[in-house]
């Protein structure tokens, strides 16, 4: 049960000033679902955990286990913005990164 409570503690830390409603509005998860899971000290489904992790710019591993990743907060923010970008912006970024990698190789 402690691991499940730790999940929700990390969730609260990462959401900061964002309300539960903000999280729900941006993930499509019903607020009642989150409140029920928290009250029962249960994990969300894998699909919902993935939505939460993406919205909070983290990983499911971090939410579940507290394992930190190698990314700085700025890098995590960039990843979140990249994921939310339109396809043409993603393509441009991929081209820039690809050309940089090819030049350095």
C-alpha cells in the first residue's frame, strides 16, 4: 500500500499548482476516477498512468518507483512541448537533430 501512496505523493509534487481538474481536463481522466483511486490507495490503469506521466512531463517509472531520469527540468519541459507540437514542427525538429547528428558523425 505504501508504494501506491508514494505514487500519489509524487503525483502531487509534480502537479504543483495544477488542480486535479487541470490534470483531468488535460488527460481526459474523470476527476471521480482520480479521487476514488486516491481514496482507495490504488494505482491508475497503465493507460491513465501514461497520460498522467506525459501531462506532468515525467515517466511512469518515476511515478511508480521514484526512479529519476537523466533529464533536467528544462529537458523534460522541452519533451512535453515537443509531444504537444503540431506534426510539421516535430518534423522540423527531427530534421535539425538528424542533421546535427550526421554532422558530428
